[in-house]
C-alpha cells in the first residue's frame, strides 16, 4: 500500500503533527523481528526519543543507515510502505461541517456559518484565519494520509482524544493558518488514490470601521431608532462575517444627525449622486469610517410618496428598505422601520455586502446577498467571501 507525508519526520525534520502520526502508525505495522517498535508507539503525533529511536531501529534492519529521519518519497518511507496494510478506499470520503447544525442560522440550520462552503467548485472550501485554526469533519477518512499542498500556508492534523487504549483520532480535522495565501488538503487512501480534497484560503483579519447616523429632519427623520441601538445588531453582523470572511465591523461613531434641508416626506434616491436628497445626507459621513449608515424615516427609489409630485399616489409603494452605494464611498441610507429586532443585523450585513462590492444574489434565498428582506439567509459563498475580504482592505 502507500502512505505519504508532507514533510520530513524525525531527527531534524519539520515534524508536522499529521505526518508524525502517519509515521508512528506505519512503524507500528512493522513486526518486531523486522525492525518494528516493541512496545508499540503511542500515536500521539509528537516526535520524541521513542519515535526517533524506532525510526533508527527500523532503518538499521531495513535500509542500511540510521539517521533517524523519514523524508518524503525516499528509501525509508518506501520501505515502510512495504509493511503498510492501510486499505484502499471502500466508501465515499468527504469533508463536512464540524457541527452539522447551527441553531443561530434560522433559515438553514444545516448550513452553519463556519467558513466552510461545501458547494464550492470544483472542491469544497474552508476559510482559515491567519495564525489561527478552523475545523471541518472528515467522513469515512479512516487512517488515510492527510497532506497539505503548502505547509508554509496551512497545516493539517486530526483531533486526538484519549481512548481506553492509547490515543484515538477523531473525525475532526484542524487546519492551521500559517501565512496568508491559498493551499489545499489532500486525502489519500492506502493505494495512493486521492479520495477527497479541501481547498483552503488563509486570510488576515480585516477591521472595517462603521459609523451610524440617526437623521433628524423636519420631513424625513428617524422614527424608532436612536444612538445606542447599534449595540444590538453589530454582534449579528460580526457573527455573519467573522467566521465566513474574517471581516470584523468596529464601531467608529453613533450620533444624532440634524439635517435642515427640506427632504420632503421621503428620501428619494433616484440617480443617487445626481439627486439632491442623497448627497445632502451622505455628505455628513464620518471620514474615519469605511461604511456609513444613515437611518431615515422613509427611503424610496420612486417619488410616488411626495405630495404634489408628478407620480404622487394616495397609496404609495414601499419600494426599498435601503440603498447602498456599491463600493465608492460605501454610504448606506437605511429605512428606519425596515427589518425587525431579530434580523436587523442580518439586513445591515446584507447592505455591508453591497458596500464591499457585491450585487444582489437572486439565485439562492439561503445566501446573505439574496435580494429580498426577511426571506434571505446568512450564507456567504467562497467567491463572495474572497471578494469581500479583498475589498475590505481597500
């Protein structure tokens, strides 16, 4: 059969924990009379004198030298593979969510907001924070080899629990983000076949300053929201973005904003920068924030609510909850009454996605960027997360 390691194990080796465990398992399959350890090694993924001694003993019997080190694709591991009895895959192997259910994801509890995108193509994908860990579950993984494509970007190891006899690997896989970049994790069975792959993106934390302005105006001012309310929905915004895109929103300021311009009975956002009401509001933005939110009583994309207007109607439509400039100054005018206490943070998170350059996603109501308020989910896809993260740094 065929086992593999990502980097050297033993004296002077890199000694990635998953690689060490593989070599310990392989040595334990060698009979005592052929140079195997006695007693058997504890497969604890830690290189110590017993593991190095077992490598040296095996090398003395089998390869004619004893440097105490197993390199990738060299004579020692090739000889160890002649004793390996790890089977070829007999069942489908896959990566899945570490926690299969997420009660904090009300629209789709089966898709936790953990940075894992099982639908990414051609391989599932995981976001891993820089110099931190994220986790997934490996199903039907057995004792197969787990290899990282670039140990300088990400390393991989299995969780180990103390069992009744020695240490037992669990199905939970820990991916450590070493440096910002992209890598992938391969799962190889005992015949050397790749039976699963996980793409990994390691990203640094992006902090995005956000300022809230509660507009006071003779015509269009806030109805129910006041400074301090942002403390209730910022945590949900960060719950959505931190694990999925490694973006954290930080409060820069929150204030009442008195605007003396006559804004009428609704803020009309037709034309945005070319319409007088939009620039007269957003010019009050906090320049220290990267995302400015202005709460007003009514925001529309038409003018049928303006008495005396050409399109005035006795039953005006409520056409929009918020308007956010895609990129640019990242200004958002938000209808004060839009959203409810449970999903206000979610709706703001959606608008923040626009500020980070994303358009409405009309394909999947389980996605955060789905266009309909109160019908959307909280999922950020791989493609969206990577674009948002990049734009958050601009």
